[in-house]
């Protein structure tokens, strides 16, 4: 399964009312469409604007409405914390506070936080009998997990989302969340004490950089109870991604997670290494999900030229490399998790193209991978239909009825 994050789009006037996928020259992507069966897909349902996380869950056959309880657990799992059912998880930003106002939500986009995160971890291990697990992630990001009894994720964030505002109070949204609110308040106070005179911040001061003197929490969520992927489908699987959120989804459903060297969430990602990792994973897995994020990033920036360039010059050859080693044992599913139209610089509910190629699959008249794949034999389906359809194409479904 190849997921080109945010690759779907809307027609762009400047390129003759074509979409980036229509405009880009992508012979390898088109090869899958030409030799397979095609359609378009509403990742969640028509009119629902998906997040990358909820869309991926849906495409993997998990009901997002039941399994998604906030971004925190997926981000926390993505940092490598071994999260457990009922853990309360948060996304964390290192930030700068002055006179009780947040003056930078990312502390000058602080890059290295390993050292200060270690200090927080070592100084704050338990509050009111609740285990505190803290871990740094990329750049200014980190994750916080509360593990214990009588905890709730029904709690507001502390991140004010804007600068020059005081951090918000983490308010309980239900009576059962009062203890959690108290613990979080104490945690932030204690973390601020650790950060205040930390050598890393003294060093930043000398370099005229803003200190990372507070933490902003958001994305509260309880770790969902999800069925293990291998148990659900009888397939051993691996996910190849450089995106923490997607890696977290992989970890929570029990897939192996690989981040190849030099790969990022952006245009600069080393897709050659992603192809190599995919080829390697195909040797000892039944299912491999190759996630490529760059198309979404350039779309959020509104850069259609870069989107076309990324598809033509980076994605297409990477997929070409992967196709070389896909044998009859595998079905190739090429799609996106959602559309990210250049014109709105955000995700939209526009359905995404879908092509499925494999030994014995039907073919249709569609010759290229773009937003016109609805003319193919799959017509228009929902994300939740993708896994059952794919399992049936490899003869792994059970008969309904006699
Ligand atoms: Zn996405
Ligand atoms: Zn996005």
C-alpha cells in the first residue's frame, strides 16, 4: 500500500485547470493505473475532511470514530514510548513564556531538546501516585503520558495557540477529570522549575536565543483499545514512514515501524532510501505500507510547482524502484490519505484517486493516476471499503452466507 499524503487536489487555473497529478509526468504511477483497477475514494465518508491520522486508520480498516480519541496517543507512540491501554497522552511543545504570556510557542524553534527532556524525565517521575512518562520528539516537540488510576482525557489544552496570550488553564471537562487537571498543573509547575536554571537555557541566553522555559500541552487522548493488525487480518505488516503521527498509528496497531535514514516529512526526504527499505520489507512481510509525506507539506505551503516537481522527480522514480521488486504475491495499492488542495492550503473532503494492481485483478479504461480515476471499475468507494476489497483480491476474505 503506497499512500501519497495529501496528493489529491483541485484544478489550478495557472496550469490550465489541471491538478498537479494531471500535470505531472509520472509514468510509474500511471503504470499502476493502466494495469490495474481504478476508482476514487472518500477516505472517511463524503464531506468529511480527514486528518492524516483518522484517514490512515480508516484506510487500514479501523473505524476512526471508535478508535480515535485525540492525537496524543499516536504522537506519544511515535516518539517510541511504549504506551498502554488507558494511558492519557499529550502532545507537548517547548515554548517561551515571559510575564505569564507565551511569546514563542516553539521556543525559537529549538532544535535539540534531548538534554532538557532528560532532566524533566529524571526529576518528575510520579505525581499523586500517577506515573509520569516524558519523551522528546523532533525539534520543539515532545510527548507526555500519564499512567495510573482514575485519570481522564476530558481536559482542555494549555496551548493558547497564539502568541502574547497566557497559557490556558487545563480545565477538567467532567468531574472525573479533576485529579488529572491537578496532576497536570503540578507537572507544568515542576517542569518550569527544572527548565528555569537549566544549563541548556543558560547557554541559549548567551547565544541570544529565547529560553525553552515552559511546556504547552494539547491533543489529550486516552490510548484506544484497538485490535492488533496481525490478529485482525492474519498478515504480518510493516509501515515505512518518517512522520511521527503515522509511525504512532503503526505502533498502536502492532505493525513494525521503519524510518529509513535521511527521510523526512518534506520535499527533501530521501525517497531512494524509502524504496530500498520497502524492497527489504517486502521480503519478510505480508503487508507493507509506504507513506510519503512531502506532497502534503508543499500543499500546505500552497506551492503547486513544488508539488508537481515532487511527483515528477522524486515520487515517480521511487515508486518505479519499488515496482521492480513487487512479484505476483503482492497487490499494489496506490492512493492518498486525503486531498490537500493548493488553493486552500489545507486538507479537504475531495475524494482521492485509487489504483489497485495485482495478478488477476480486473482492468479498466483508466490510463493514468489522477483525480479522474473514478472512471474506472471501482467507481467511488469509502476508505473503510479499501481493506475488504484488497483482502478479497488476494483471496483472504471469508464467505458471507452459504
Ligand atoms: Zn495526510
Ligand atoms: Zn496535512
